[in-house]
């Protein structure tokens, strides 16, 4: 692919990311937009309100000795999650670029596009995973005190970095494959990166990334981790397929929606967090906390994403891209609204090819508590994520404490972001 | 997907397999057609001519103690390769069907389609792998003498069966993904299963199979095998992408063509054969022979496939489906013809949208030794495959001898088939 074409793709992606059809669009937006501001800029903080905190429930699992090391920190001690791991992120970005350098130029170009400098965005997933590594007491090598055991630490941290790289490759592969269009979609002019890149090349580039991810995974020589990550790929596929369903009893089921959301968004984060813990040799209980953090962070993220699809940055209904509802994808706000107004079901059943029908649905949504209840559910999951971190055994190590705080900060960023 | 739609797909596939656009079409034909005759029916035997046998070269690698156990067998002692492993093949087919049973009905239907009873064809790859297992002295459990060690044998053989299942899943995934079409192709009315199934579902079903293959692979807990199979997926992608190239210096290069052919066809067979050997704990030398067998069998198969694209069953030029050349895919017969008639290059450069140009190319091919030299090259690789089996250390075990003979028979079937 020529440089000009790549630049075109880059501009295209930047301009249309927010309007993408998939529920992952904000995740993508976060991942792909050029980061010209500091991470905190433009984000309104909600503080540490956790009305649904279920730390008690998590304590049941891991016993009583679970005093939080971060509970003593003041809320104002904000830690920028991204800057804590900035050097490592840039190392990973370099490695990702070199890993997708294939012998076949146009394949490499398609895959590399997502890893280009400037196009790589925030690297949300790698950030979480590297913070998790430190939070579980595996230090960034250059910060370790010199002496016996350094090599082991470096090796372990490097292996955990590989999980971040694998996760990023799988994420990008899923973006490429999710965007594959049927002929009918193309004719209807639905916007997609692949409309420019071509379905075929997108599929091949995705497969290429999956195979590189699998090779990297094999190099870790940990079959439990291989199983976790293979499960992620299966979940991603299952989630995408669940979204294609046209059966009303499924489309209108909150349980089905949450399962789909776990598969499409939360599985990758939960299983990769768990992998980071397992590589460090942690117990099943600790690995479970890492998993719970990733799962609940992912669910909270997606719930807010589904709200933003209706409200956009303005917090007013109808100001979002409305891409979900226009594509007939029914998300939490509408599901909650339906509980209050069962007659909304008939509106949804008619489909949304007619924009007037979208307006009717928005009207119902506006007078319901749909948006509010979705935000509450997102907060509940954000709090569960934070509680998982709180439940880790206390540490006096400053880096560990900082990273745990940063992970908790992320749970709040996710639910208070407005874009 | 409704049953009616699946049946439609099934009929479609059976009717159009031979006319498929990809060089793998005959492989597919072998895999997907309903098997109403005995395997030997309709196959003309060429006997055991091996003008290019390179057994000597292989001996250099594994030492001198490599007397062939099959050399003493008479050519007329034909062993039907498929019947030797029939029971195990049906076991594998059952397992494949159960493994693709997903929670999501339409995903399962798409994946299952290839594993339906009656649609499963010859199971060429699993047959080779099971024969290889026995040829390397791992017996089918029910044929083992009772006593100590049985459980180990069963376990090992089961693990080798998993390789056959994984290989089949990856093969089908690659069929699904290779057939993904760009909008332009669809408009031109190129025949493809995915034109019926839909690109999106084909991609997801392929990804689903890849993730199941990866899960099965992880369960084997052998990271060397994980690496080999991940390499296969990467090679399949690279091969397909190489075929998309439009650069003349590559399209007209015999070396590039052979590399593409290895990636697209021979890598899966060679690496899975090697995996079967590694699981049995064989030495690197034996694993290399298994690899060489799979590689050369795959190359021979594809070379003959490329001949049949021109000749079809009749052995006359222009009687094949001509799908490669019509899609601008330049294969060995044309490459050899070009060496004799450099002016053919200009013809190819014009493209084959105009059928008259296809006729001109066929004319050059007809007066060249292109078809003949391709068959000779296929025979050379078939003989290298047979030589790899001949190079295995002698065995007195009847099952081992029979399976080795069957593997050698397959090398001849591959080059003498006329469909």
C-alpha cells in the first residue's frame, strides 16, 4: 500500500472514528487518535464515589487479610496512569512495529497502519497491563535496585510486556475483521476502514496479526496463558456474532446484552490481566482479582460507550453518532427504557431505516431513566474493578502503591469521560 | 442459518468446487465432494517410477542406517490409505462436529457446514497425519497388544488425532477467509461460497475455527507444536497475500511461485506432519523427515492442481476451468512456457479480461513443454516425499510397514490423479 493511501486511511480513521458503527468505537477512538493533550485534559473528574462497592464480596473470596494499601491515599494524589508507564509503552510500540514487518509489503502496510507513530493513540490496554504488572509487584527493570535477581525480574517483566503486545495485536485484528462488510453494507454506503482498504486485505492483515500474536504467545511457553488468550479470540468472535442476531428475545434481553458486551469488550482485558498475574506466578486468587479488574473495567467502559453513542460530548440526547441504533444494535439505555415503556419494543421492532423512528425511540429514551440507569450500572462495574485492586494484599512499595492508585484512577476516568 | 440455506450451500459447493478461483480448488474438491466411490476408483496408477529420487541426499542427513522397510514390498501390494484409518477418521469427524458446536447458532452452522456428514469428503490431511502417526510407530489403540503402556499409547495417539483435527480446522478457516471478496469481485460475479454465506459470517466462522484450533493446540501443552502451527497460519496468510501481488518481477518468478505454493499449500501439511512426530518424542532428524514428506506431498499436489486447471480431466489444454489464468494468477505451466517463449510475457502483461488473450496464452502453452515440465517437477517432489518415508529406520511391525506403504502410495495418487 502506498504511503499516500496510508495517509488517507489515517485521516479517514481519525475523522470517522467517533462515528464508527461498532460499540467499540470509543475504545478505538481512544486507541487511535493522536494524543496532543495531556491525558487528564478535557476529562471531568467525579472523584471516588463508589456507591456499589463490593469489596466485602471480594473479601469473601480471598480471605480477611486484604487491607487496601491505596485506601490510605488521598483522592487528590492523582497519578497519571499513562505517564507511569510511558517509557515502556514506547518500547512496546517499537516492538509492535517491528513485529508486523512482514516479508509481503502490502500485508505489512495494512497491519503497520495501526501501529504507526502518531496513529497509536493512548494504548489503553497496554497501559492497564503494565500498571497491573507493577501493581502485582513486578517492577519495571530500570527502577529495580541492582543486585541478585535482576535478570529474573527483567525476564518476567519482558514476558508481561509480551502480553501487552499480544493484546494489542488481537485488538487490532478484531477491528480489522469486525469491519468486514457484506456487499449489501457496502452498497448502503456504511462507513468503514475496509471500504477503503478492501475486505480481502483487511481479513488477511487481521489473520496475520493473529498468527503473530499466536507465535508470540507460544514463545512465552505457558499453556495456561495460551488457553486464556485463545478463549479471548473465541469470545470476540462470539460477541460479534451475537450482535448480528435478529431474534427479538435475544436483542431485547439485558442478560444477552451483557454477555455480548463481555465477549466483545471485557474478555480481552480480563484474560490479559489474568495472564499478567499468572506469568508472575501469583495464586489463583490474585489472578482472579486481576481478571475481575479487567472484566469490570471493560464492562464499565462499554456501558459508557453505549451512553455516549446517544449523547456524544454534549450530554444531550441525540447528540451522539447514534450509530448503534441506526444499525439496529440495541444497547443498555434502550433496554432500560423498554422496561419502563414496553411500547418502545414495537418501535424497535419496526427497525430504524426510517429516521423518524429513531426520533420516536429517542423520545421514549428521553422520558425514561435509560441513560441514568446505564451510567449507574457502569459505575457499579467501575467500583467492582476498583474493589478488586483494593482487595490486593497491602504493600509498602511506593511503585506498587502508585500503580494500584493509577488502576483505580482509570476506573473513574472510564466512567466520567465524555468522549 | 436455516437448514435450507445450508443445503443450498452444500449443493453450491459440490457443483462449483472444481471451478473455484483458488489454486487450492482441487484440494478442496478432494475434501468436500461426496465420496460415493472407493478411493481408488477413477485413479490411473503410474506405478513407482521415481526418476528424481533423492534418497541419497536424505541419507546424508540422517546417517547410513536408513534401509527402507518398504523397499522390499512389491508394487502390487496396494494399500488403500483411507481404509487403513477409516475408524479413526470417523472418530475425528465426530469430534470436529462437536467442537464447532458454538453457543451462537448461526456461527456454528457456518462452521459446521464443512464438517457435516456427507460433505466432509476424503479428509486427505487427517488421513496423511494418522498414517504418519502409525508410520512413526504409534499404534492405533485398539490394535495395540494389551498390557503395560497402553494408556500411554492411547494418550499419545489421541494427541496426534488432535493435530489432525487442528489441521482440518485451520484448513477450513483458510478456505472461508480466502473466499472473502471485495465489493469489486462481487460485482464481477466471481463465484464464491461467501457470495452466498456473506463475507462477514465467513470471516467470523473462520476466526471461530482458528480460536478453537488454538484452544485445542493449547491443550496439547507443547509449545514447540504451538509455534509450528502458528507459523502455518502466518504462512497461509503470506501465501494468499503473495498471490495478490501485481508486480511482474514477482508474478513471473518461478522462485516466488514456489514460495507462494509452499505457504499456501505445503506449510500446513509439512508442519502438521512434523508436529505428529514431535508429540511422539521423535528426534529432530525423524521430525525433519516427516516435515519433508508433508512439504513435498503438498508441493506435488499443488503443481498437479495447476496443471489440471488447464487440462481438466481430459488432459487436453483448455479443458480445465482455467480459473487461475482468468484471474491473472500465473502458475508453473505458464512460467515454464515463458522460459521457452519470452514473448508470452507481453501477452500475460495485457491481462486476461479479454478471452481472446487467454486463447493466445494457451496457444503458446500448447507448443511449449510447460505442462510436461510442471508434471516432471510434481513427480520430483512426489519422489522426494516417498524418499523421506524410505529413509525412516527399518521396522518389522506390519502396521508400520503398511502405513509407510500407504504414505508412499499417496505420493503417486497425488501426481496421477486426473481430477
